[in-house]
C-alpha cells in the first residue's frame, strides 16, 4: 500500500510514480518518461515512450534524435491523462518553450513536480501557473537569499549600451547564452526595445533552436547564421553582436572573434564567478526563479509538504521549515539511493 504522500519517490533511474508507473525526467532509459522540458539534464535519450507538452515536442526531437519521433506523445497544458491509478496533467512552468510542471492526483492527494521554473514574464513562453497541491517538489538552483534578479528589460538595455560601446571602439561583442531558452529570450527582449544598431549573428547551436521557436509561432527577430566563412574583420566593421553557447567561451571560438565577451546568467550575480571565467561583462538574467520567486511559488501552491532538489536545497529547506512547512531535501529523504544522491 503506497502512502498518499509518496505519490512520487526516488529510484535509481530518478523520480518515479508507483501508482502511475512512470518516471519524470529520468536519468536512465525507462519504459515511460514524462518530460518537463527539453534541457539535456531533464530529457535523455533511450526511453521507450515520452510524454511532454505539445509545444516542446520539436525541441525534444532535436535533442533526442529522429529515432525518438515515433515514441513522443504531446499533450496540451491542462489536458488530463489517466496513467495507471493516477490523473496527470501538464501546467506551464515559464522556464523555456514547452516547459511544464506535472500535476499528479491519486486517492485525493495531489503532488506537483515543478521541474525548472521562473516567476517573471518571458515573451517567448507561457508564464508560470501556480498549481495548488498537497506536496510540491521544487528546484532550488538559486535557493539562497543573495539571488534577487533585476528586471530583464533593464538588463537588455544594459546589453544594448555595452554593444554600442563595443561598436564605437571597433570591437566585436560576443554574448554567451544557453542555446535553449536564454538566447531566444534575450533576442526577443532586445527586439522589444527597438531596432538593432547592427546585425546579430548566432552560432549554429543557437540558430537551430531559434528556428524551432519560430516554427512554434514565437516571433523572434531576424538573425544571421554564423559560419566558418565569416571573418572577424568583416564582423568588426559591421559592429556585430554574436550570440553563442557558454561552452565556447574558453576555447578557440573566443580567440577567433577577438573583442569583448559577456555571459548571460543568474550566476553573474556572484562577481567571483565572473572573474574566474575571465569575462569582460556579466549580465544577470536567469530562466530559473530567484529566492523570492521560489518562496512566492511554494507559498502560492498551499502545499504543506515541500520536497527540495537541485542547487541550494539544504538552505531552502531550513528556511521553509522555519516558516512551519514540512520541508525536506529530496536526496536526504531517499539517501539509500546513492545514484540519485550524486546525480546533481
């Protein structure tokens, strides 16, 4: 007999719902995987079937490969599925295109697995829906009080100013941003501030995701695909801005386009991280909730039991316990699963 509080438990392959016989964002191949969104730490190849929110399917095909096409099932936000003994539905997480929280109901108890989420508005995806529940499983990537993110339009204005200074000094501006979500969000936010002063070039990894967003109806501004044929001198003369994945910041890519570089991330709130990466600038924009966003969301769900995972779990657990909630670090609660304890 399963305790209703344990609708979702931790097994070797990840988060598992026994009464529905499915996994959520498993880190190994399973029979049935429910996916919160297309980032590679949540969507992994090899499972027999996948269920995800409909607008994120093209991203999953891109990430999982063509062989996953026939094994993908798309559902709309709010649509109810009956899996085993459970009622399941997907609800907006506001993280990236197609991102979802997964609501699971069984025997009068409701658990919500949030995946990754943010509370601020993003012009490229559906905003977060706070879903009432009894148990809420929340991330805590930025679960420390020091993380309080500024308005993203204000940051976009700062990026435009930095780009203009680079142009006036004859330098190429390279902005490193995650290819799924962050790059599209900043492109759209920049475009809302007016016409660009010069062309924006995007690395192939970024442009591939841009096209998927456009196919789903997200109106991104025009960008130019950066190829090996492009010369630094030409881009410098144009006063171009380059958007590329962060993984390229410390290899020959950065040396090829000498100029100034910046990283777009919530981690840029910590100056030491910026210095260690040898960046000229750091701009604070995150696709995760900041500390206040996490607290506001937890309180909004009405959950009395909160399970915390990813990032600063212990700190957030202590804070929630002080506020009278039954809060636990998910790794500690299921510490006998050593594979999970080391996963993050």
